[in-house]
């Protein structure tokens, strides 16, 4: 499929004109449309699916915001902009974008206010347990590695995941429902089942300006003109196997691509075909979703050498990224008591590799050096008894000697466990979403936000849940505002 | 600096015309020029420096070739195409390019014959010691991890580094001297101190053809026309700090960029500005050049947890890539006897972190969990006595208990040791060097080879010395031949 642009001179008929054309009606596109409309622009949104939502609607939408949001203050957390900034720079380093991270840290509290002003509900409460997502209507939860080593030693932790006030894992759908209503309330023209195919430029060559879009809708190709700008909010590329094979082939084996079917990278490719630069294309989120039940955090991960490799109280995505670098097999070893309701509650669904009434019995069932595993567990148990994990600094509440009956779960990618992943690379953009060319010049008339752009979250080992929805809505707003203000 | 192309319509005067224009006179450019000339083309080479050489001239040029080369057979190695292919696919996986690797494996013996036909001398001999490079005039040496775990279990090893018959570390200069003479013998027009600035296209937009080049020489900008093609052999981008920061920022801290000063990525950027796709841009070679003296291989690397993390008999680049992923500090612990002439012979120049008449004494001087280090060494010593490294499978000849007086070298990046690195990302090309666009279409008239392209070597942890010079000369030849055969 070719995403090569069309030149204005070759456009025979325009099917419509607006100030701002938005491609994609997920979290980023919705926020871009709202802000562009509020900036006085006439806006059209083109969505390939039959309804709004994108990958945001599929997510838990634990919107990652900090620096003293209304909810953080109400619940009693004194989170600072500097701690948010420091944590996000460290966890996304060395490829972190300091300008974007600073704005995101400084703008977190305001962004939450804006969402609330649209009617997005957040309860002044906190979910205190270690959870992948809130299944209650509580708001704040820790969704990153803020309380875990090494970050906790450098930056004061605070929960920054903001779960919507809704029971069950329904944050994404509710967020999209409200944003969709807000888009409609502004009279934005929304075209569903309308797939953006190519950009239209005023001319070919250096200095070209993006002035419109070719879309396929009602079984024909149509041309729409943008007097101010086109905003690409078309998601990432995890559903494009050729792009994954080219840019992040580490995700091909034993992992599950998550997102909506239109995360095909078409926004990235359309922009590349007018000279845009894609960056960080090798990076992505890769999770080993091993809690709930949180009690499994009492266990230890060991690699093919029978060694631990991480503090098991880190965020599941951080553990997933480290896990993928190990010599396989990788096992999670946990006591039977802590195994608990694993089979009912777990997303991971890792098969059982072995069980034993004692460690020695378990070891005999596993395919790793048994004597090293015995030494690893022995040392871990000593540390656990003292309440001090001297190797990996798992916090004391999660330290518990591995004794009695034990279970080993096979967490080797490809062995049956669920390893969800999605991409974190995209178009290089300015803070306001202007798309940059391979010469680092702004491409006039072209904007991008959400996972079509490379935003705040940039590393799998530093990812925090809610940072992609947070970044998508935040960057969508900025791009929408900028596009609306751009001169015709 | 803008690398945006110029349109033919804007060219007021051509300063010259040739069938094939080659940008860069390193190993790739020289081979492209020779093959293009032998294919009947009139060729002009533009080189930014005052002489030929590029990064090839700075290298040891241990040309990585196998599958039964004349020298391999003479020395007694029965290397097969399938073993070369298998090893290169595994060591460069998952981003290995099967088509390029297959051609490189199948064409290895012929490529050596071709080099010898030009007068490049290789002796029918082998250097048997573990070495970073041959300082004798011997030919064959192991320059990758072929004999090391995990590859040795899957692919029959053979030495594939082909060192030129010259004393000292002078393979690169001699290779370039001979190639330069061969270029001159063919009447190729060579412009030195001539910097390629931009490509010329027949028109802007989809389907544009590259028809020439803008160069700065004799203090003015000149336009040269190519009737058949432009071949970009302008090196990688390790000397462009902005590009390194954007694409492979992991190399910014504590590492040393190696290459020639013109490895600025200009070839990649010129091509990107006509729609070319760059891939694998995050990857690079990163070495911990800790041998010579080879005796240090008896030691063990330990990370901030006091654990080993690799078989220390692997290639130095593989160890470097793993080392960079560890929790710091990283130490190399070695017996005083094996320390030997380290201070005189070593490229690494890692500072001494501690010494001790016993392990216990050494441990007390280091900043890692001492009890874990004691356990790690104790276990290693047991394995060494048995001649079986049950954790990381270092081969028996390198297993030796760490006893008596010991030294710890601080191999933490930034602590003073030498960590050379260069890039392995570049333009996506076909086997014949045709540059591919972001739509995966061939860009007419444009070719790339060597580190301007993304070729056979694609991963730092799988790199083998001589594979970049091998790939550059091999891919340069193919691109030169293809360009010469391209229709005008």
C-alpha cells in the first residue's frame, strides 16, 4: 500500500473543507478535535472504524498525571512537578524528551481539571493494593515503579494513575463516551468508516505544505481540504506485522500485540511520505502481567542461570522488558499460599513448570542449574528474614522466605504465558505537535499526537500504565490548539 | 544543515556528467567504483577528505568471510555456507536480513578471490590465540563468538576473520592503498575535498528519480549529473552527536565514538530527504576491548549485584553490549598472574577498583554486595575445577579458579575504561543496494552501501570484527555493479 502524497494540482474536486482535519477518533483525536473546536476552528474527524474509541477505549485509562493534581492533594499526597519530571526523565532515559516531559509534569494538574470540566469523573480516593488496574471506582493508584528501586531512592513517590470513577475495568470506555459526547456537543463533523489514505500537499518538494487529506468513505476516494492543518491521531503500528518485523522484531516471538485493529502505522507512514522523521521505532511496552494476585510479588523471577534479575515489586512492564533480555527459561517461583487464586485472577496464565513440597523437590522438575537456584533462594530467604533485599532492593513488605510447598510458573515467552506489547515509536514532533522533517524543519500544516507521535513514554522498561492515554490526551489537546491557531 | 534535494529544473549548469557518481571513498565507495568501472560505466568519486580511506582505513580490516574461502580450506577448515548463514542469522537476529545474509554467506569465498585478484594479500595461515586483531601477518582468526556459547552448540565454528598479510595493525591502510590503486588504474575520476551536499532529482514528488548530486569543491557548489545512478557510501553517523542523541542515545554516556570525522550521517540524511527509509537506527557496536592480554579471559565480569552475566570467552563486542545493560558498577575480577602485562597491552585501560591478597580482602574494597560476590566466585571456582561452567558455559580452557592475589578492574562505563562504539543503522536497501522509500518502493537512481545502508551486521551483541568491512566491500561491489547496469 502506498502512502505517497497527492499534489494539489492533481486534485480535481474537493468533497469538503474545514480548518482542521483530524485523523483518528481515539483519545488523542477526540482531544485534538475538542481543543481545535474550542479554538474556533471548524473541524472534521475521520475515523476508520464504525465508532470512536481507538486503543484508548480498550485501555484501563489510568491516566498518568502528577505534580499535585486535585485528587492527589485531596487524598493527601504532596506530589511535586520536579518529582514527576525527575521520575519520567529517569524512567524514559536516555531517550526522554526533556521539553515534552517538563510540559507534561507542569501541566498534569491542569490536564486533570480540564478532563473533569468535560465531565470525566474522578473520586477523591485511593486504591492501596498492588494492582494492574483498579476494578473499583477508586481513583489514585501506583501504575509505575515509583515506589520501587532504583527510582524510590531519587524521587519522592506518589500514585499518579488516575482511574475514572466507574466500577470494573471500564475507564477507557467511559473516557471515550464522555469525550465523544463533547466532540458532538461542539458540532464537530465526524465521519466514521472513513479511512485516511494519503496527505495532500500544495506542491511537491522542500517547503511543501500539507493542505488536505484523501480518504476512502462511502466506497470512493474523496479529497478534503484543511485550511489550517491536518492532525494525525491514527495510533501506533503494533497491528502492522511488516512494520513490527522491520522496526521492533523482538516483539514477533511469543508476544501478543494489543491495541485496536487500525493501529497499522498508517499515520506514521503517510507523514513519512511527506518527509517526516520517525524516531524510537524499536521501543515498546512489553508486560509480564503477573499480578493480580498481588501476592505473587512475594515470589522471585529467576532466569536460565537460576539467578534473580530484578526487584519483583517493580511495575509489570519493567519486569517484562528485563525478562525478555534474559537467558530462557524464566520462572516465577512462589509459595503455594501466595499462589492463591492465581488461576482465577491472573492475566498471565503462565503454565506451571513444576511444583514441590520442598524447594529441592521443585528444583528437580526445572530445566535450570539446580544448585544455583538453591543458592539463589537460600540467599533470598536470608535477605527476606532480615527484611533487606541486598541484591535487588525489593521492598520489605514483599519479602517473605520461600519455604514449604512451592510452585514455579513458566514465564518464558512462547511457553504459553500472556505477554502483551505495543509500540512507543512514532513521528518526531514539537511540543505543540508540529511534525518534524528529516531535516528537523517543521512540515507546515501537519500535526501528530498520541502514539502516531513519539511523546512522553519512550521505553518499555520505564513505562507506567496510563502514561500513553495521559500523553495521548495531553498531546492531542496541544496539537488541536496549535492547528486551530495556525494561519490559513 | 539542510539535505533537501534540488530539482533538475533549478539546475542552471552541470559541472560534469558520468554514468555513476559515488559519494565516499572508503571501502564501500572504492569497491562500488571498481565494479561500476568494470561494468563499463564512467565513474566519478567524491570524497570529503583529502585522501581515500574512510573508516575502513582506520580499521583492522579483518574481513569477515566464510563458507569455505581459499584460506580456510588451505588451513584445514571445512566451513560451510549453511554454518555461516546460521551463525549470522542467529547473531544478528531477530533483525537479520535473510536475503542479505544468504548472499553474503554464499558469496564469501568468491569475494575473497576477487580481493586477491586485485592484489590484496592473504597468507595461508592462522593466528590461534584469542586476539582483538592480528599483529602478525597471519590471516585467519576468530573475530566473533563462533566458538562461544550459545552459538557453538548450533553452528560448527570456523575462523572467518581474514587479516591481510601485513605486520602490525595495518590491514585497513593496506586494503585502502590497494583499492585506491585499483580505482586509479580504471581511470575513475576522483575528487578529493569534495563534499556531497544534496541529491538532484528529475522532479519532486512520488516516482522522482535521482539524477545527480550537488557537491562543494574548490570553494563553490557544483552540480554533477549521473546518467545511471548515485551510490551513497558516506559511512555511518557516529560522529553526528545530534543523530546519536536522537537514535542511539545509549552511546552518549561514557563511550567513545570511533570512525572517521565524516561519519556524520550525511548520506543517510540526503537519502531520507528524497523519501528513503532508515532502519535499525538504535543499534550499534559497543565493545569492552578487554583482551589483549587474552589471559584476562580467565577472569569473570560481575555486575552491581555481584553476579556474573556472560561467558567471558565471547567476543568483546558481545560482552560490551551485555555489560551496558547491567546494574553498575561492573568489575572484571582476575588473578594477578593473568593480569600480566595488562597495563602495557590493554586497549581497555580500565582503572583498578581494588586489589587483595585474598578474595575476602578484594571484596572489602568493592562497592557491591560482598557476600554475593563471594558466593559467585566460590561457585565459579567449583565449576572451574571441574572444567564445566554450568551457568554461562565459558569453555574449559578459560576456566581457572580465582585464587590467591586478585585484581578488580572497574569496567563501569564512564569510570575511565575505553568503550568504543559505532552505528549499525542505515538506509533500507535491496540486496543490490537500491535504496527503498518509506513506501518500500525503489528510489530510481539511488544506491547505498557500507554503513550508509543497513547491511549484514545489525546487532551489537552479535557483531564480529571484520563484518562491517566485509559487508562494506561486498555491498559496495553489488551497488556499483547494479548502478552501472541501470538504464540511463
